[in-house]
């Protein structure tokens, strides 16, 4: 199965696409990126994710797997010979899924200009810190190698400087959230993120350009 061609319908700045790339990189899979223009979606995207018509979509031979939350576990199972993204024990798996879900729902920037959104995100970072503590992260949720929850959270490390700069997001200090900061540093140094994350300055420039375009009448 793992010898079939692997392609990823992607957008460079997308945090969801970053998750899929991280998973493929962490497993040492050879793949091709097909960059999508979301303002003129390709026929391939419309056909391979007919339900949501969103990137990322993983194309593995004839199979199309949409959505980062399903692509990452799929990659884990399709390439089992490399370090697993989930612990073997049922409790560890359940909690990995629990935190992956929390991260996916609760670490988005929400409404950037609303103080309530900024405060809620700050509290969610503290909740996450507590989750790290419970799982005894070193420095990842998964232990020494990155796993599902780490891959879910990783794109935050790329986007955080943009959120802070443009949306006034507040992050707990290293004293208040040492494990979160340790995670962010470790993930930025991880070889897979060197490929998955765009250059931070380019990402900021892209977002500023996008905001200008969308604010035009
Ligand atoms: N839950 C999905 C979210 C994917 C998503 O929102 N993708 C955005 C790009 S970041 C998209 O394709 N948007 C196009 C659209 O909404 O039409 C995942 O985790 O992959």
C-alpha cells in the first residue's frame, strides 16, 4: 500500500495543510505537493473532497483522504514502520484524541478584535499547559517523538507570531506555561517543521496582503 503515489492538495499558509505535511515528513514519506488556489478551486479538489471542498486532501494512489484530523491518523497507520503517533494503551490513545480535539477547537484565534476572544484563548493556553503536565510531556505530548496531539498543535508555533502581531493575542509567559513554551521551541526546531512551516516573515506578509484584499469593497 505504501508504494502508491502520495500527493497533497495544499495551501502553503494553511495550518491544516501544515499538519498533513508534518505527518508525512515525520514518517519519511515521499510525496508531492499540489498547491491549490482557493479562489479558483481545481476540479481535482472538488472531486477529491466533494463534501467540504477544502484543503488539505491526501491522495494515496486512488484514495482521497480529506481533513487534517483524519489524514494524520491515516498516515500513522499507512506507514506503521516509523515512530507511532499514538500510544499503544487505550487510555493514552483516548487522551491523545481528547487533547487533539481540544487543540483543534480551542486554540484558534476566534474574533481577533474582541477582548473576550483574546482572554478565552489565553485561558485555553493555560488549560493546555495543565494537559501537558498530566501527560508528562518531554517535550511532546507523545513523549520524545511527535504524535497526533503534537501535530495538531504544531501549526500554532508558525502562526503565533502573526496572531500576536496582528490580532493582539496574549500568550502566558514561560513562568506561567513552561511546558507550552518548551513545546513551542522544540517543535520549531523539529526537522519536519523546517519543511512544513513557511518562512515567518513570508507568512506575515501573506496574511497582511490577504487582509488588505478581503477588506477591499
Ligand atoms: N477541519 C479541516 C479544516 C480545513 C480548512 O478549513 N481548510 C481551509 C484552508 S485553511 C479551506 O480549504 N478553505 C476553503 C473554503 O472554505 O472554501 C482540516 O482540519 O483539514
